[in-house]
C-alpha cells in the first residue's frame, strides 16, 4: 500500500493501518469501513487490498 507521507499523515497512517488490517481480516474482503480521520489512507488501503485479492483470485 502506498500511504500519504510526511508530518501528521505519518501518524494517521500508523494509527489507521492496524485497524484496517483487523477489519479486513474480520470481513474476509476489501469491503471495510473507513477509519475516521484517515479517509485517504482508508481508501488507498481498500483499493490496494482489492487489487491484491483480484491478483490472487480471491
């Protein structure tokens, strides 16, 4: 996943990604809710996860 870089974005991403990981595992898909305050990170995460699932045939 390509996350936003720099300043506050680094902290938002560091906080959001573990929560997104948990949601993705629980859902078993890329159909997960965004993390509040991390809209761009959440959208990029979903897109990256869906792409990886498509490549894996999932």
